C-alpha cells in the first residue's frame, strides 16, 4: 500500500475555460513529487485541514507554500511588504500543524509551511528578508526561483537526507527570526535559517526552499519512508 500524503492547498481566484471562480488549487509539481516518491497525494483545502480528524486518514502531511502568514500569529504588526494574507489558510493550518506534531505524524513544511511550523512552535518571522540580508537573492524576480546553496548541520535529519551542502530553488521574501522550540539545522550562505526540525519527533522537518520546484526527490522520498513506517507502527 502506498502511504497517503495530505498536501495543504491554496485558495485563490482561478480562471480556466469559461470559469473565473474561487478555487482550492495547488501547483501540480507537489503532487508529482509525492507520487514519484511512492506516495498517494490527497489535497487538503482549508475546510478539510481545519478538522484535525482528517489526520486519522493520512500517513503524513506536506505543508505547502503560499501567501505570507498573518504577523498577528507571532505578535507583530504587518510590515509594508507583508501582503496577500490568507486568513482561511492560517485558521485551518495552525491547528492542523499542532495536531500533526502532537500525533508525531510525519510532516514536511515547505517555505510558508516551514514558517508555519516555526510559528506554531513559538517562533517568529523576519517579515521582509532583504531588509536584513541586503539582497533579493531568495526571490530574485516575480515568478523566478532563486538558486543558492544551503549548509546543513552534521548529524541532522536534513543532512542525513541531503548531505551537508545542497543547492536549492527558493522563492520567499520572509525568513525566520526565531525557531521557537524547533532546531535550526540549515543555513544559506548569508546566514538565513533554511531548515528546521522538531527534536522530539520522528519526522518533522521544514525547509524554506521549494524542493517541489526541482528534480531532487530525496526529501519527498524520506517523507514517504517515514509515512510508511508510521502507518505500519
């Protein structure tokens, strides 16, 4: 049996054919990567994600990227560059992450998902990373992924999967100010935290980059392996 991997979705105004309506959508590469790694992908709109009982039917969760988190979640006012908030996603995904961590359900957070994991665990964000690092390399242009190296801590789960240095595609303007109770295990060359892990969970890993945008399946394969083990236990 292939493990069932739930993936959170965007809710956006979308157009296809004659339709122009709000839709629960997801870049299809998330689905492709999960399925290529051996999992069965199930999409979770906010209405499903808000009910933690959905985790009874899942073997793992992928927290997808997307819009900025509401800074109120970590006690701050919005920066001028913090835009496009999606309160319905925040309201659904915060309890989903808490429940997944409480259950020790294998969890992979991607970009926004990594930030969400950190905030749920008591952390906070840098609302506009160029203010801190002085460059736009993590999101060089609209719709263009940046490519940069990440150094991973020896002995970490991330390093066990990817090695101690990896080149990654990124698209984000926010970063991590504090990981809360998570452990930072990866850094860009400019010092930006790029990976976090929960020290007391079997597989709870967040990365600030977009592994679904590249061809490296190792993170998804590791998630599927963890999900398979979790389902068998």
